[in-house]
C-alpha cells in the first residue's frame, strides 16, 4: 500500500510568474530581487544554465546573461498557494503542509471514492494544472521520506509510485545526501565515514552505526535507508520546515538595489512591506500580537527586534507605527541599510478576539479604512489606493 502522497509544485514562484507572462515560457527566467537579491525560483530553461534557487542574483546573471528577472508577486503567490492547498483538502482532510508549494496527503481513506493512490496522484496533478495553470510532481509511497524522494524523481510534471517491496532497489544505489532530512553537513560527515550511498548506511550494523553517529541519529538513518520512517501525517502545518510562512506568523522583506542611509527611504519601504503583510492578514481574517523587524546593514550585520502589542491587530497603521519605533530604537549609529523586513507573529482568527473599546473612541477608524482600501484594490487592482508617501 502506498497511501502517502508528496505533492511538490514545479518551480512554484517561477510557474506562477510565467502564468501571467506566457510569452516568457521558453526563455530563462528567475524570480527574485534585482542584482542585489537572491533567486527565489528559476524556470527550467534557466536551470539548464545552472541557475538555482537561493543563488545570488549577480551569480545567476553571470551564468546566464540572457536571464529575465521578474519580481515576485507575493499576493498572487499566496493566493495560488491557498487555492492549491484547498484542492488538496477537497481530496482528503489529512494534509500536512510543509511550505507554500508542497504538502503530504494521506489518501488511504480515499480509495473507495477516488481509486488507488496512483490514480489519486494523477487526479491531483490534473486538478492543479486545470484550476491554477501550473504543474506539480507527485510521489506516492508508504512513508513520508520515500514519498518525498519519489516526487523529486517525478520532476517535472510527473508521478512516481514506489511500492514497499521496491524501496531497497530504488533507494540503496542513491547518494546518501538524497535522504529526506540529510543536509550537507550530515552528508559530508557520513561520506568521511565511508558511507556514500543509502545502501552503505542500510548495510551497516546498527551497533556499529550507533558508535559512528550516536544512537538516535543511527536509528533515524536506518529507518530512512529502509523506508520504514513515519507513515502518519501531522495534519496542518508541520513544524520545523522552511520555504513558507508558518501558520503563526506572516511577513515580507526587501533587499535594496543600493544601500539606503536615508531614514525616510527605509520608512517608506517599511510602510510598503507593512501594507502588504497586513493586507494578506486581513485576507485570511487573521490578527497578530507581536510586530518584528529585521534590518541588515551594508556590512551584512543583521539585527531583529520585536514588540508585543496590548491587543492583537491587523491595522496597517498600528503595525507600521510599531515597526518605525523598533527601527528608531536601533539608534543613530546604525549603518546604511541593505535589507529590511517586517513580520507579524502570534497570529490567530480575528473573530476570536474581542476588542476592548475605550471611552471617547471613534465608532469607525483605521480598521474600517483598511477594509475600504482592501475592497478597492480587489476591484481595481493593487495600485488603486495606496499611502501618499508610496506614490
């Protein structure tokens, strides 16, 4: 039985961008910041030139001089991500979200309604393509680690099913670094110990592996090498995974094309980022209690500061004023700014929060103004209404 699906969008940020720019589908495209930023995603033509995600954009341009760079539209990306996750939940309620563009699905209970896992995998792939105009790759297996590896082998736009009896044949010839959760440091350590393939790990006696890497890691590695790791999902968002926003926070950041020493210039960017973040929060009926900023100086020194509010909020003005206070508290000795970010943490449903009114408070205020702006931008586009300082 192979009831666990791992669904991974193909070059997600790039695919969403190219959906809006079909004229660029056959040329190398990277989504990310300008020359000072990093690559968030690269189209497959760009990958053919060696361009990869997390690569500095300057290096990507050297590898591929004809590279077309598109700025990410986080509002659109978030909308597509939510729609994809909703598609998953229509198929099964047992969804473990890893990031904006990947999740595990337990389809063991969907067999009578939809068919065997390989049929459900094709259904997921077709539904995502038909509804969102992007492609995904799906791996099916009995455990999460093998399903994730199978989706990697399925890329791009394919399905790979690994039956339990086929796990050793498929897994053991592979580089040990391909195991789910084995990073570069662990891979290098295992290779120094002579364990270069998954099969090398699998064939090492448990007691000997305990001596080499410790009991806990040894047991984990053996479970991965034999495909006997967990087969149950954590419904919701799994802890400890990057690549997407956790359910408890939402944020945005920007790398300047040139270092900015002017306070007003930094504050304008803080306002733009705050407007984006709080707009996304209101779109999901969320409020947050803690405001955090990240500031990276020209020498790459990075500091983060946060402040917890008296009441949770989704009001742009309240979040922005807190972010400004945090920035000013860094003091006049701060260096020119290379990157700035805003994050709201401790998110929860807006309906679960009771606002304590104070004597003399206006019946309508900034919260209602924000929602009026949201209605205008939904109808007429993001540029319809914006703070005057951002014009």
